[in-house]
C-alpha cells in the first residue's frame, strides 16, 4: 500500500467502523469454560487480548469522532506487546509456557497488592477487607514467585529484569524492527517524553508556536486508525490455533466474508500512514521548506 495524503480522517473513520462491525459479526468472542481454559493460560490470554483490542478500536472511533483520535496512539503499544507475546508463546511447549504465564500472573498480582499496601497502609487495607495476615503471607509468597521466575529466566535465557522485556520477546519472534518502529510511536504517548513535546510544537522563529495543532491531531488519528486494525489482524492470526478452547467462534458465511473483504479493501486503498511525517523535518515534495521558499 502506498502512502495516501488525500484521505481525510472522516473517511478513514467510516471505513474502520465498517470493518469493525463486519469483524464482530464474523468473530464472536464469548465466554470460556474453566475446565477448558485453565490448563493452558494462553487460551485465557487470547480471549482477553482480542476482546480488549476490539474495544480499543471502538474507543478509537469514538475519540476520532470528537476530535481526540490522536490520543488513541496510546492504544498501539499494548496491542504491539500482545502481538509479540502471542507470537512467542504460541509455539512454546505447553508446560513451559504454563509455568511462565502462571508465575508472571502471580508476580503482577502480588506486586500490585503490596504496592497498594505500602501506599495506603495496613489500617486502610483492613478497611478494604484485607487481613494483615494475608498481606504478610503475600510478602513471603512474592519471594517464592521471584525464585520461580529466576529459574524460568535461566531456562529461556533472558537477562536483567525478572520478566522478559518486550524488546527481548521481539527478538525471539524476528520482529525487532517492528518493535523498534512502533515502540517509538506508542511508548512516548504513555509517559513524559521531551521528544514528544517538541514534535507536538509547531511554529517558526519570530512567530507563534502551537502545540497539538489540528493537522497533527488528524495525522496521529490516521496513524492509530491504520495501525490498530493491522495489529488486530496479525494478533488474531497468531492466536488462531487457540480459538476453539478460548471461547472464540468464527462464523463461516459467504456474504459476511464478502463484507469483511470489502471493508478491508476500503482500508487498504487509503494507504499507509508512517510514524514520522516529513513536515516534522520541514520537508515538502519539492525539497526542504526553506529551500522551497527561496526558489
């Protein structure tokens, strides 16, 4: 797909909305049964991931319709992480990945609980129904979980932190280039970044400077509307083998398939939306901005 600068945001929103509607008809994300899902935590992850990504797409459309679609760039990073993780764990031995995901889940849950305890104190925690004995027990449990993760880290050979980084996971799947590209887009939208501050400031020496000007809002909106459907499709493909036991049903209907294909083709005609716009570097189709003005 070539870059198409002539597509307005409203047209792209309408196309994405049509694609979402068709996708929801064809891909039914229902509930899981405990007995089917618990033996392989990837099944629970698949159900949650695809449901969450579709909801993020719904939210992107809503934000775009009220002129706030640029904020949806923050949805790209979690979708990227989910894709990379599923690409990695889908082919791991079942027991190995079960041990990894279980330890990760326990670690996340306990650390969140203990962080809350440290912040609000035991008196407030008891008001929230948490006995001190339970909290103390979780302190001890965290040590055991960390020991488990240390053994798993040695098994898979990631370095440094207790949990593997998204960069490391990307390398395992052969998607480091994609990670580097989209990480630059998404992570800076989620934390303080002076680079993000500066790229959102537009002006010229001696004149006024505007942050988050409308044209840039629209461009970032288009970027999110381009990337999120693409990441969803790639994630769904990576998760496909787990659908049967993950509460996900694919409807086989010729008319519906044609509807989805038409919606996807409409999106494809709009072209790619690169992360960095040439205007950020004062470039035009005729060369650098200053050079163009002088000639």
